[in-house]
């Protein structure tokens, strides 16, 4: 009997190559197929790995090592192939993606078959969104209920629902379960996906193993929570689009303000009734601070104080834990910005400098010509203390490092954007100084600012509920704020795409960020590569690599060996560059 040979990708950091192994006839455990998790020996070291090919032909005259153990069922073959595509598309390790697709615990036996899910009576309008195959954008107001869309997906058959965070996924899972639908949370219940039903989770659920998958739904596709934070920096939205395309099934990308990337890529956009859409947005109140004294105005305007004193749960967002510096003109009150007004400038070596673009000029206000400039200093802890004195009541404090429900017991809470991910509802969400978001030195600053507003709008609920999003700014005419006030995201998206097109930034070009101690030597070969541009280093010794598209940039980065004596980090489609 001819011995079976399989190809195994070891789970070894720094190694991105598969090797052939023989399969012993007496090997016990799960059946050997593409995706099975096995134990192998490589260079005398025992390690886990995934079968990525079966019945392969090894090189002539090579004595193969045997598999040591069949440890667990692993991802479906189509998920293994998808993971390989992701690794290439974002210049990362295939095994890192497969690790996401096969979380613990190991599965030694698949669950038995389960009844088909039943989702009685989904709205016909929701069902019609799933006609045909491929991706389609569904614009849905931030406070609108997307449950009918999720339930319609369940009625069609096995489905994957991807949310920007586990809290949102858990909420939909609970409602589906109460509607009689078999649900599985990813990653903790990942084995359940093999039995059908609906798998719900955060970004990693894009790799759930679900046989006979019928549809995929991505909730809030614009949210940065869908972007993997470590290399490879894949976006679950793009992974879902690719997976649905390969399977020939519908993929719904739901958002109150669809991202520029998805609007550019997906021509099929389903729009809501305009009147209903407006009602699904709360009132967004913009407080113009241009006439305030930049040096003495503080962060508590009269409008903010009045709103907080009206009662109800209130979240005050200031996206800085310590101290951040902005500059404003002491005469006219305008923020100091670049010529195109898209980026804040800071003082460096006696002149004004924009960190991202590198634009510089003398210490002069471009609006009125004054040389009297003021530094505006911000910090969450100090703000919480001052607000507590102003309101005469305790004020909580939450940052990304706060544990669990720490700081959430108070009626009024001050925090970074992490606060928006820990509270499901509030009467008021106030952004104490939104210009740090609108004008941050990142090409996606406006898009990310819009995402913060959308999350705030979801928390305060529809207009009829009386909730309010209050935004303090010195840029009241910014396209993000105008779109939010008018509940018209299309105006923002079109202008954002126009700006990106002029600068060949995604989605009109590929972009990667390279950092680390060996980054300068690593990017050097790319400087001579036709079609690529290397920008930098910046003050943090990071480089930007630009190219015609993401795949080209990723392939160029993957072709360069990583230095062994230094650390290099690579982020394709960097979320905060």
C-alpha cells in the first residue's frame, strides 16, 4: 500500500513554508484532510501545524518524517485557501491567519447534526437584500435596528454575521436565539459552525468554518474594529467580500456611512427611505468654538454645561489619556492647519510643521497673519476632575487601559473612545474637542472621525428618543460634521473619495507602513522598484510605501527577507498612517 503524503504548514514564527510528511497507517485521531491540525517534527522541534495539501508528490529520494499526531479538526479547506489569500494580500504569515481560523479548544470530534435554523417571518424587504450573489452595500441609519437583516440571513441557511465588537455580536446572538435560531459565538463556540446555523462574532468570525455557507453579513463595515491590529493587518470586510465571491453567495455590508473604500469597490448600493433615514439619526449639535479665547476657554462651553445638567447618562469623549498639544491663533481663534486645511500643525524647531505631509511655514496664522499663537493642552484625568467640580457630582474616568466596568458607575463619565465600546446607551455623547480627530495627521482621519460619530449616534438612539450628540469644535464647516448634522453621509463620502483620488491614496492606490529598528535597510531595495514610492522616515522612524494597488505593495514587501538581527513591522492598509 502506497504511503500517503501530506503537506504541512508548521506554526513557527518567522517560517512561512510548508513541508511534506508521511502519514502513518496507525495514526489515530481526526481524519487527515486539508485543514486538519497535526503535530510534526521540524529540525528536531515538535510543533503544531496545518495540513494544507493531501496526496502530494514529494521530491525523489527524500525520506519523509512521519506525522506525530492528528490533534484536531481544523478549518474547512475553503477557509485554508482563503487564509493563504489573506496572507499574500496583507504581506503576512499564512500560519498566523490559520491560527485565527482555528482557535482553542481543539476539536477531537465534530458535534452531531442539528436542526436547520428557523427564523419565522423576516421582513420581505430584508429578504430581498439577499437576492443574487456578491457584495452589496446597505445604508442604514446609525440608530436603526439591523436585526431584520440578520434574521433574514438566518432564514436563508447557514450564515456568518460579523460585528465590530463582541458586545454587538452577543446582542444579536441573544435575539436570534430567542427567535428560535441555532447560534454559535465565534471563537468560543467555533466547533458549532460545522453543524450549520448562524455564527456570530467580531472580526475573526470572517474565518469561521461553516459548511454550505449561504450568506455573510458585516455590521458597521466602516468600523476600524474590523481591522486586525497585528500583521497581517487584514480587514474582515474585505475578507468577507472575497469569501462570498469565491462561494457565489451574497455579502451584505451594512453601514450608516459606508466607507470610501467600499463605495469605490461595490457598485450595488441599497438606500433607505430618506425620511426614515433622517429619523434614524439623532440630533447632532455642533458647538462653534472659534470665538472662544484659545488660552482660557477650557473645554466646558455653556451648551455642554446646560446639556449635562439636564440629567440622563452622559459620556464625554476626549481621545487623549495624558497631554496632547494643538495650536490656535490667539487673535482669531482658528486652529493652525496646513494650506489645504486637512491637517493640524505643531511647532518644531521654531516653525510650524505638519507631521504627516511635512508641510512647514513660519509661526504665522494663515487666516489673519497674527504671530500670536497659543498651545491647547488636553488630558482625560484633569478634565474629569474639573467636570466633577463644575457639576458638583462624581465623574467617572475610562481609558483603553481601564479594567471591565471601572469608572462606569457614575452618571457622567469622561473617557477616550474606548468608552464608546463599553456603554450600550446614553442620553448624551459629547466630544469635548473633536478637532484632534478631524485633523489628525492620518490620511483616514476624517473617515475615522465619522466612525466615532456613528458609534455615538448608535448609543444615543434615534431622534425621537431625545438623545443628542454634542460636538465642540473650531472646524464647524468640516465635511464630516456637515454630513452628520444633515444625516447625509453621501456628501462626506463623495468629497472624501475626491480627495483620495488626487493623492493616489487607498482605494486609488496601495499603501503600507514599515517601522522598527531595521526599517531603513528593509525598505531600501524598494526605492528603486518601478511603480513604488517610499516616503520617510517620519519622526518615529516609520516609512510609507505607496504603489498602484494593495496586492502590488504586499507582494513587494513579501519578497524582501526580514532581517534576523533587528525587528521590522509591516502594516499593509495601515489603519492609522
